[in-house]
C-alpha cells in the first residue's frame, strides 16, 4: 500500500541469550516464521514454530518436554497418542530396518537380513555378495511366496513406471 512499509520479524536470539544469562532457565516462544530462501515443494514458505531456549538440559529433557507438549496438543484436538515415550532409533538403525531416515512405521514393513539364507544359494549374485562380505536384505510380503516369474516381471515393470531401476 502506498506510504506504508512492512518488515519481517527478526530472530530475538540476543534478547533470549540475555534472559538466559540473567538467570531465567527456560524461555518458550511461539513464532511465525518465513523462509528467506528459494521455495521448494517439500518446504513451507511460512510456518509457525515453537522456539525453546533451556539452560542446563540434556537431550532427554528436551524429548520429554516435547512429547508431553505433543500429548497435550493432541488431547485438545480430541485425539490420543498410543505410545509413550515415542519410539526412538539411531540413524543407522533406521537405515538398516527401513532403508531411509524417515521410516513409516505404521505397517510393520521392515528390511530383513537374509544373508544366512542365500549364502549357499545357486543364485550367484546373492552367493557372491555374501562371500565377499556383503549382505543380502529383503522385504517380506506375506502371502506372496508363490509369485511366478511373469508376476515378478509385472511388478518390476510397475516399479519402473515410478522411476525404480528394478526390484
């Protein structure tokens, strides 16, 4: 609008640090945020965040606080979270069990090490992988143990439609 100007709020980091130094052990702020970067499909340009500043705490203190807060917020929405504390795993465990660092654990589909099953296999690719110190991993699909070669080819073609190189 003519004659008016707008400014985005800046981070009050220095003010928060002064509060911490003055003896206040915790400071929480709900703040509107705007990304000052190129837009991407996987990022919101504008969002609301809870900013926590806490003195003399460890990771468990922060996880406990955010879990309790999440339980309260969900209860206000009339819902209930089933597990507490939330499941936790390392990056390595997530990669080993699910193949990525953002696992969808709702379905119980995990990657299993089947090296011990295929080390004597006639299928040379699996056998040589295990013999050279590698591992062979698989995803179990209940009820599909009798899949035919043509069925496997159909699944492979289906996967390729979505950018996979194969199964």
